[in-house]
C-alpha cells in the first residue's frame, strides 16, 4: 500500500493472503450458481453461470473483446465482467476456482483495504458478512466493483485506473468511484471509451439495444419493482446481516459517513431491486464501525466471525438439474440436448455439451429491446427444424400437443425432462435428482 515498506509490506501481504485463504477455502467444491443472492425469496446466483459460460466461450474461441452466449452476442455487461475469468480459464483450464479467481483476488483486496482504512474490526466484520463472502466466491461483478471502488477511494492520488476498472466491470454502477478521482476523469474516459466505441462501431444495433437500452434504461431505471426500496432493502439487510443493518442507521445519522450515505442513496435510484446492491452499504458500515471499535471493543467482530464461520463455509446445495446435467455430460454424446422447463440458472451452458437448447412452456418471449423472435433466437416449438445447427436457443411451447410435436421433430437430439414426462420417440436413460435423460435412437 501507499508508503508501506519493509515489514509493513510483509504485514500487508500476510493480511491479503489470510483473506484469500478465508474466501477461497473449499471454493472448488461449490458448484456454479449455488447459494442465494436473495435469501428471502431464495433467488440463486444465475448471473454466475451466465458470465462463466460467456468467459469459457471467449477462451475457447480466442475471442477476447466480444462476449457471446449460446451463439449470440451478449452485451449484458462491459468487457471486464468476462475477460478476467476468460484469461484465468486460458491459463489454468476450466474449473470452478479458475472462473472465480478474479473475484477471490479482488475480494481479498477489498478486505485488505478495509483493514488499512479502519483496522481489524472492519476486516472481520466484512469477512463475516454473508453477501460479501458468497459473492467473493462467485464469478460475478459485485465484489470486483466493490474492490475497485474502495481502491479508488484509498489511492486518491493515482487511483484512476481503479475507477476506470469499476466502470468497465459494471458500467454505470462504477460511476461512484469517479467521486474520489474527479481530477482524473480524462484518463478514465480514455481507458473506458475504446471498448465501447469498438462495439458501437462493429456491433452497432446489438450494443445499442442490449447494452444501453436494455441494461441501463429498461432494467436499471425503468424496471417495475415488486416492492418499494424502503421496505425491500431493510428486510434483506436484516436477514443477511442484522449486526451491520442495525449499525448503519446511527452511523448515517450521526457520523454522516459520505460513502455510506451515497451507497444507501443509490439503492433508491434504480427501479430493479437486488440484494447484491446492499454490498457497498455493508462494506461502508463495516469500515465505519471498525473505526469506532478500536481498543477494548476490538474483539467483538472476531466473535461475530467465529460465530458465522461454519455457516458461511457450508457447501450450498446445487441447482436441482445439476446432477442430471453432469450425468448426461459424462456420456460424451455428440447430439444436441433439449432441456424442458428447467430453472437451471443456465448451469447446463457451462457443462461440456455439444449444444444445449431450452424448451419452455409459454406464449411470449421475455421482454427485450432486441426482437429475439425475428432473429430466430426464441421460436415456437412448431418452428423447430432438424438441421445440423438448428437456429434457436429457446423454444416456447403453447400446449402439450406442441411440446410433443417438438420432441418428435427433434428425434436426433437428446432430451432432459422432469421425471414422469415421457417421450415415445426417445430411449429412456438415467434418472437423476428428479430428472430423466432421454437418448435419441
């Protein structure tokens, strides 16, 4: 860190390595998209499978600037959401830990910065926070964004690359990092602009409609929330970390901590509600509390960490279809796989399968500025055509008859169905975890 030398550098390195061991212990055994981002509604970390699938594809194709998902362009996030994991996969091969290595390293950096800012109290409080711990062990953008923001705050002189990285990791969510690097906005703009201009020039419609209109305007500002922010976030904060939830209010009122105030204010700016947005609030509160717990109260965060340690390191239950997907992947089939009605969080797209397509009951494609129906990405079941490379990644079936016609038309592809649903045109295979594999003849 700034000004550290000799033993101080060794101490900082030791703190960083301790954080890395704490966050990384057992991460190899945690399947992708396990655990919950929302413990109240039990919503899983779907984005981890999505980002991992994109990163694996980038490494496989040696295409390092343009993200794709299931064969289509995917501008759901800027390039740093995928590139570090893609480079890690290129260096170390495909594994749970290689995909998560960037998040682990930046999670350890965030803990180290908390220690530098406010001592061991902040370090242990943040390390014991469920949201921080679980997202540090997931290939997602939240912890890298937090670490980059904290680094931009800590290194106010010369920390502009961290502010640029925050924007390239999670777009406008990284803009608060600019507040601590206001004098370097030109350098930040020069670092951020090239990738955006490249995609605007080469993939104009996709970039504009998906990255700008969908991600920022539709999902960010115009999304219709199920419940107001003033109720949604306090409930989640209390469920996730009651210690920091209780501490946040008096710090906000009496200490007027600018980072905490900004983090809370941003929760009300976006229409979309997500408990992961509480991460900066938890981190800012941990740092503020850490400053107050110097001296005789410094032991309290250690007790909180010890109390939560075993629960934090429990291996979360994988998505229900994961076992069936692994069993199918072990068959090394060259046919494509049609997966019916699976809420699998896109985990199947991260397995070594020749091709995976989803079949869902419904009549409308999900709302999107791009016309997925016109592009053949979302089709109705009766529009299926048996070709070498079938178009379409999602098939909508409007009734049981259309579903059965699709299965019959896809006789050259394997099926993964909920157990109890049969396909006369396929041979029954293994049943795993409530799902059955059906093999083409």
